């Protein structure tokens, strides 16, 4: 199994709210770990979504081991699985670490935090906030001697802000243009952009087969390209299983299912039927057919986006750790990891 993105060190996962981007980010981290890589998955929105996904305590501002990848060979033999660490990044902690690492302001930095200076600075200058958040991600990808003893990761996965804000979030150099023309923060932002615009980064977009998320995905791709940011793949999430063949779908959509045949098949497997039950099943089948037709029309639009696409089926039992591993195996087999 080969990856479509062998050169990528930073996988940024974005998507419209409700499309499951945190689920995809967690699954991608597990998929990469199943290829033997040591992976860091980061979140920056303060929702503690990763902790819920992996059923662990709320994550601190510290790289925490939360999972290992699956073995890829038969009977558990094959590539030795890597690890998944997780990090919850908040701008205040990131700034304190930055001050301690680059200016040796350990206690002084904490004093600033007590006086509320850090919160004040990140509130009046949102561009600075994004620099701090993305700066920590940059540091995790491109570790240097200042962060002694830190883990060296093979890949970093970022559970990023939604599609509508992702270009602004990553394009920190332009966002700071009106705040800092020169100086260390501007220099750091420019250095970060060399990574974010390089082949070592890929911005993957998560969507579902509905009109608004697909359109927002198309708009997001256009904005990313206009900003010179590298577009990765599109992950189509929550795809409904294809339970009915095409001929049955056509009959269901037209309301022409043979109800007597349905009744006979249910009776044959020992299910007691009533007219209400059969009518209800026919109505469900019609709704399913209409939904499938909508999905197919949106899938055609996704195919026109001109980027690699991957699909994840809706899990009937919801998402738990076992489900994450199943989704990770799917992403790995499709070549995203």
C-alpha cells in the first residue's frame, strides 16, 4: 500500500462544521501510525474533540500518547505500528512557551499571563493569535535544538478551523501585514509560510454529499490555490451504504416497489408483516432513493474538483475507538495515509 502523499509532513484537515473533520483528522493520524509513523495530532479550536474521539481525559498543553497504529500485515505481522500523540494548543500556552524558548522569559512570561497581558494581546490582534497557534504546529513539524528532548515526529496532523476560515488561518504572513512590518513575529510568520506553501504540507478538505458543504469545499479549494497554499485531497465523509441495486432504487424513487414481493420476502425469513409495516418500508425506500440521487449529483460535482478523493461510509453504530480504527484502515487502503 502506497500513499498518495509520501512527501507530506503536515496534514491539515479542514471542513465545514458538521462534516466530521475531527473524526477524519483522528482517523488519518491512526492511518499514518499504521504505516509505522510516529504521529502528532493537534487541535486548535478549544473543543477537546480529540479527547472525546479517543475516550481520554481532556488534553493538556502537552504531547500526550493516546493510541498506537494497527499492524498492516496478515495475522498482525508486518510493519511495526507507530504511535499517536495528541496536543491541545491554546494561544496563551503557546506564547508562554515561545517566550521561554526564544527569550528565556520563564517567570516573567507567567507574570504577564497573571496580569492578563497575553489575553489582551491575542484579543485585540487576532492575527497574532493565529501566528501563535500555527507557530506551535510549525515547531512540531520542524523541531530544533531549542526544544531539547522533544519527540521527533514523522508526521503532524492538524484538526484545523473550518473551511471558511482556513485560508486566513494558514496565511499568517498576510494577516500580520498590517500589524508588523518587521521584527521577530513577522520573521517567524514568514518562516512558517515557507512550510505551509511547500510540498511538505497538504490541506485536506472534508465534505458530505450535500449542496452547501460541497460548494464550500469548492470555494475553499479556490481560495487556498489563490493564496498559494497546497491543496491535498477531498474526503467525502458519512457516505450512505449502497443497500439497494440501481433497478430497485429506480422503482423505489418512482413509488413502484412491488409491495407483495416485499411482504413475501419478509414472511420467508420469519418476519410478521402488516400493511402498515410494508407501506412504511416502501416510504423509507423512496426516501433512501431520493437521498441517493441527491448524493450522486453532488458526487459528480466533487469529481469535477480536480483533486484526489476518498470516501468514508457512515458507521451505523456511531463513532467509537473501534470505529476510528475502521475508518483509519479505509483511509490507509485508499492511499490518503
